[in-house]
C-alpha cells in the first residue's frame, strides 16, 4: 500500500517541486510515513544518505504534536456529529492495536513503531502512546528510536543491502 501511494504521489509532484520535498512530504503523511518516503526517494534517485535523513526528519516531525495535542483534538472533534464517528473509529482501532504495547509498554511501543508494516509506525505509535497516557519524555525517545530502526529496515528494502551501507 505504501508503495502504491508513494508511486502515485511521485507521479503527481515530480517536476513540480524538488524531489527532496516530495520525499519529505510523503514521510510526514500518516499511513505511508517513511516506508513510502524511502520508496519515493529510490524512485526519484535521491542519494541514500540524504534520503535517510529527510525520511527520518519528515516522519519524526509530527510525533511531538501528536503526543501533545491529539487527545485535545479528538475531544474537540467528538463534539461534532460529522467527525465523532471517525474519531471514535480511530481511537478504537488504535486501542485494539495497543494490546501489544500495554504488556511491555516501552519494548512494545518500540517494536510496534520499528517494524515497518501497514498500520504500524510513528503516527499510530504516537496515537497509542497518547491514548494510553504514556509520558512524553519516555514515549518520544522510544518512538524516535523505533522510527530510526524502521528507516534502517526500509533502507535495506528500498536501496538494497549495499546501498544501505553506503557501497
């Protein structure tokens, strides 16, 4: 799914904005995150180290805002009939995924964010951490490390093993 979305967005933006900005924007998006960003970077022939840094920064940038504000945003959106069901669905979906995290909190969150599978990643991990009332000074570094590990894994898949180690 991330590959399809990344490919589509590359097609939409290529030639209109710099390749690095395309990669950055894709890495910031929920669902695709850096999984899509690394794929897009490879499709756009962005140098590996530059792609690695851009994807990491793009993926990590929204995390503090999610951790700090998502509960307030959700509470606000629940006041409106048009958005209440969507917010409740997001909360239910995230809390269903949180079972893995509840048992071992830090290690569970790290593993959840680090394994680049659909439905995992920094966005969902941050949402779960916020909904479980995990402290930001604990959850943010864990999520940042998880995003770094996911980036390493995606580097191997997107750029190949030799590209990932700079050869």
